[in-house]
C-alpha cells in the first residue's frame, strides 16, 4: 500500500480511468487516495461554510430562525448535489484529455477539438489558470485558521495564539515541500477517512435529536428563502458557495486517480458525510441559536474538542498540501503551453515523475498566504475573499465544456448548450453573489488573478513578438544546408545538436558558430522541441527524424504538457530509428538571447520591461531540458524588442 499511497499527493500514478485492467484492491486504494487528496478542500468546508451562510442570512446581530437555517441547509445540500455531483462527478469527469483533467487540460482539449489555437479559448485558459492561483493562496490560510480557531472553544485564553500558531503551521508546511510528499501522502487517505467518519458521526448524533432538520432536502426551502429575501438571499448564496469550494479538484485530479475511483469515493463516503455534518450543524443551531458562533466544533462534547481540533488541523494541512501540489502541476502545464517562462523544477522522487517541487512558486505562495493571515486574522474575515476565484474558474470550465461537448463529443450545438446552460447559469449566479463581497475581501483573488493574467498574457504576447522579430533575420535552413554540403567548411569530429524553435530556419547558434569558428561537425542535428496539446506522448511518437543532407538531420521531439522534457532520454529513443547518438561525443549549442527595449515596439513600454524581466528570470534551458551542462555551448545574441 505504501508504494501506491506514496505517489498520491502529486499525481504520479498511471492513468486509472475507469480502473480498467486494475485489480479490485488497487481500485479501492485509488478510491481511498482520492479521498485524501481530491476531497481535502471540500471536506474541510464544514469548518466554516454553514456558519458564514447562516450569519449572512440573519445579519450580524440577528438570531438564526428556522426559516433561515432550513433555507441555508437546503441551498448547501442542493449545491452539493447539482454542482458537485451532476456537473463534475457525472459530466465533466468524462471530458478528459487522454485521462487528464483540469482547466488547462480542458483548454488544450478544446483547441485540439477546434483544430486550431483560438484567442478566445486561450484567454479562457489564462483566466482559469490565474484564478486557480488565487484559490491556492486563500485555501491554506482559510483552512488552517478555521481549524486553529477551534482552540477558542476549548478556552478563550487561546485567542491570542490563534494567528501565531497558524503562521507557524503554514511556515512548516511550506518548508517541508522541498523534501517531497511521499511519506506524508501515505497517510492522506486514511486520515481523511477518519475525518469524514468523525464529522458524519457528530452529524448523526445531532440529527437524532431533531429529525425534522431532514426537511432541508426539500429544495422549496432554499428557493423560498431566496425568493423572500432579495439582496440578502443573494449575499447568503455567496456564503453557501463555500460548501462547494474544492469541487474543481475533482476534475483537476482526474489523471491522478481515474474517473471511477473519484466517483465512488464521492458517492460512497464524501457526499454522505458532508450532508450528515451540515444537517447536524443545522439541528444544533435550531436547538441552540448561540451555537452559530462555531457550530462545527460545538457539535462535539468537551472531551472530544481537543482531539477534533488536532484532527481538523491535520485535515486542513492535507487540504492545503493538495492545492499546493496542484499549483506546482498547473505551473508546469502553463510553462509547457507557453503561458509562463521556465521555472526551476525539482523532482522529489527517483521513481515517481509526478512528484515535483518548484522553489519560486513555493516562495510566492508562502508569501501570499502569510500576507492574507496577517491582513484578515480570522477565518470569518477571510471567508469573504473565498469564492470569487472558484466561481470564476467554474464559469470558465463550463464555457469551455460547451466547445468540447460540441466538437469533441460531436453533440449538436443546441444539445451541448442545453446540457451545460443550467450549470453555467447556476455558476454565474454564484459568481454574481460572490462579487458582492469585493469590498469585504473579494478583491484579493481578483487582484491575484489580474496579476497572474497580466504575466501570462505578457509572456505569450512577448514570445510571439520575439519569434517574429528574430525570424526576419534568420536564414532558410534547406538552401544553407545544400550550400554547406557542396562547399563544406573544416570538419571536426562528433555531433552538434542545435536547438531552435523554428526548424525551417538556421539556428542562431549554428550561424554564429560558422561565422566565428568557421567549422562544422561531422554530424549536425537541428533539434526542435514541441509541446503537444495532449498530457503525455507515447514514446513511439516522441521522435521524428528527417534527413536534410548527408550530414544534417532535422529532429523533432514531442512532449505532452504534463511531461518534463528530457532531451538526452528522448534522443536515446532515436537510436532505434537509425540515429547514432553518443552523449559523450555530442555538443549541444543553445542561443541565449539578451533582450533590450526597442525604440518602437508592438507592446507598451511597461509590458516590454515586464517581458524582459520575465525572460531574465527564466530558468536556464540546459537545466529545464535536462541536458548535461558539460556538453553545452551557449552563444549569446542581443535582440531589441
């Protein structure tokens, strides 16, 4: 079990879509693992969701009424059923990109279905990716704060220590990321199973005291509350959405666990536990309105409070770990899809390629999380900032799903719209409700999202401008090779590999080598590395070789957007295709461009400077493509952009 569980946190498991070909025991291990990783975020929502929703329904000073409690409960239950169960578990889990899920995977799938890269689809992908980072910053701060606040129920004397303890836990959590999550991940599933059992048991105990709370399953209670409360109802709806935050993880972690294990875990364990706990909290508040202060922890007797605070803290750390790992994964996808510059990626496992650590992303996330804790200092204050990022992502996901269902599933357009429109309407309503909280803290994910969107858009646009500028001065490759074959310069032993993004033109490094050294290697490879709109590429399709002369080859390496490019390994595959490759007699020539602002540019001056700064901060291509540093020759050029 430990070998499988060790890879759960970072999606290192092979595709298990439908668990086809896997043993029954492996299937259940995947299901348990999905409970630990996929459902950590939504599983800790009971810590604050009902409290915030009922508080919004009755106002700051109002006492909870039966109408308000049953109305809020009904809205929460049906949000779990409609948004999570129907939209994600039943429908979107089937919109997989060769086993992978998530908004960027859906973007790539939509592009492939359309047969081209459209600006609208790319923009939707950028928006959803940017908003995810807002979620990744808010989730650890809100989750850990809400768990530690349980100490105040034990004794108010703990109040001054809530924020310092939260900061300490978060710093330790981010500090251990560089060590990998294999050992911790082995406990994710079992711990979260205990968590769900504990919250379900507490809910059952309270429901037994007032079974009338089960009336909340009637959707008329929720509809009536919204109809009778106008703006207050809409504000309440924004708080109700806290109960379904984390639903995107269902889709994002599809490739980690497979469709069936995720679906079974939700239906068999997670949904019943959440429903029972929310109903139990509702029954408690109906019998004791003062319990609205913290209904989750007040479900438990005094002797169980400290153990539950400890269990809640562990559960929120697990939820935070899942979203941090998701941020690494999303960043790697964004780099491969050309939305971000290369960042350093460290592999934390020798056997599991999915377990990665990104120092720069980790540092930025920690800084953002600590700033939020310092600014808001309580989970209630921070709850207002939550929701906008997730609802925005859900709206984008639903929009792209229409394209995929129409083009990839080959449904008629009207049928695709008819299927998704109700969910899109619900998501848009939740988004509108959350936008009412912009002044109270909702500006946080909007600002974070806007910053990330600006970076992604600038990098994509700047890369295109740079490509067009450099291409104007480049020499067509085929005529040059023909000329060099007719009148070759001095030859030197070995193989030269010239990396270029445009295989139709002579690489800058090769031109400079000819100009300054006036020599040519015995064998020369023009190497292009492409990112395919699929998560992974079959090794048999990895390498494409095209001879363009007696001593020149044009080689194209293809990697999926979920893969880490490894040039030496890929070139080793080329041996089977007749390319005699010896790493010790091969030199890799790379062009290192130094950018400077041009007198006139296609982009505004600030965007020029931002792109140049991003380019300078990008990780070295040698490290990113895992080329041995002692075999690399870098040729510098200056480009005005």
